[in-house]
C-alpha cells in the first residue's frame, strides 16, 4: 500500500501592535505623567507648614483615621489637612477697622512727606525718600545718591543726615501700633577685600544700625518684626547695578488688618 504524502501548511500572522509606532510609548508616557504628578505633590508638601506635613505623615501611617473622620477640611490660609478637626473660622475684618488703619497709614505717609517739604528740615532729601501704600502696608524707602550718602563708603557707619532723619521718622512710627520690618540693600560693588565680609554682611550691618537708632529714639523693640539684609539681590535699578539708588534702606509698616 502506497504511503500517502502529508502536506504541512504553515500560516504566518502579522501583528500590528498598537498602531504605526506600537503601544510601548503609551506606557512610557503614562509613567512620565505619574512621575511628574508625584514630584509636584512632593514639592507641594515641602512648601507647606508643619501642620500639613504632620497631617500627610499621619495619613500614610494610619489611613483609617481619615476614613473614620466625618470631615477632612482644608483650614483657611492653607494651614493644614487635619482629620476630625473643625477649622477655626476665618478672621473677618470689618470695613470700619480696615478703614481706620488705612487712614492712619495715609496720615503717617503725609507726615513723612512733610519732612521734605519746604520748612520740613530735610528738603535736600526730597528725591531720596519714596513713600508708598502697598498691600503689605506703608513702605518707606531711603535711597542714597551721589554726593548724599547715608553711610560711609563700604561700611555701616551712619553719616548726616540719616541719623536725624531716622529720629524724626521715629516720632511718626511711634504713633502707629503696627509691626515694622527693616530691609537693607547694597549695590553690586564689592566694597571689602575680606573673604568673610561681603555685601550680605554689609547690608545686615546697615539695617542693624538703623534698628538701634530707632529703638534708641524710643521705638519699642517688640515692634520690630524682622531685620533683613538683601545685599544686591533686589536692585532698584537692575540695568545699572552700581547706581547709588540701589543702596537703600526700606522701612515697612506692616498692616494689621486686610
């Protein structure tokens, strides 16, 4: 009997994957988006206050505490996610209180402007004092100019007429209950050859001297909120880093309301 020949048929199937370029890119893109989301969450947590960080840490330690809580709320001002706690009510400022403070700041600004008016005693400083009412409060900037510096070159030693001006300014500031921040700025000139004394130290020394003058003239020390030196990192005239106006002292009378 003759053996029958067996014919074997091989069928090849061509797969098309996930499209023209395949589907692997979708997985890679999803991983990238997930990583970026995780990064943004970490950056957000790092920038929060202690209460938020503790709340997030508590969640990962015991997620059930959040499930058991009936309410998990974001407290006003971003003060934290606290399970089971009722956030404190937002502090409301009535229009009358806000208006009184605004009026007091405006009046103080006018009194300071009068110091450089005719007969005010500091007429030569008219172009060196800038007064603004800002959302932060009353900002007073005392800027140097060529021929009329406030400090000896490269030092924190006061020269006339800054000391008497500060004493006059103190009389006005004393009438306000607000806290005060003093900021010092330099230009970009390198004044000292000492390795451990840069414009940072110079700006801090300048505001420290000014703070001592104000406190010595009668301003309560507890009214001082902050004394900060910025060196040349916040130039008033950035296009000219050596401009004398960059060397300045800023007094900020901070708002209590609003």
